[in-house]
């Protein structure tokens, strides 16, 4: 996905509306990326791994469908993923304040 407006959204406690995307599927996990709305830098984006529990997890040769994962992400799951997410950027400065 390319634009935040086309992604699922998550509104954090501070009022920030994050775009939620899934990437890098394997048989048992996907990378969930929280895109910061200012869009000027990816350094404010966050990520978390989602362990997939579907049938694909039992077959190392398969890959989970990103559309299937997107459809399964409910508000509670997204909130839990965001809570344990980590910032993508590394370094110091105002871009690295807690979400």
C-alpha cells in the first residue's frame, strides 16, 4: 500500500492517526507497520511483528495472504500491536520521542 488514506487507521492516545500496513509475509508472521501521518520521514514510523495462527503457520513453504491478515486486524489487535511496537528510526532528536 502506498498512501495512508488507503490503509487501516489507528488513533493513538495522543490523537495521532497512524496508517496501519502489513508487509513481509511468511508462513507464520507478518510485519505490521504504523506509518506516522506527517509523511516527511519514515523515522517516526513504528513496527511490530504479528504471529499468524492460521493454517499457513503449519506449512513452512506457504505464505500468509496480506489481504487475509489486513481483514483480520480488529481494533483490539491493532491497539495491542501498537502498544508493543518499536520505532523504526535509530538515533537521537525530536523524531524519537515516545509515541
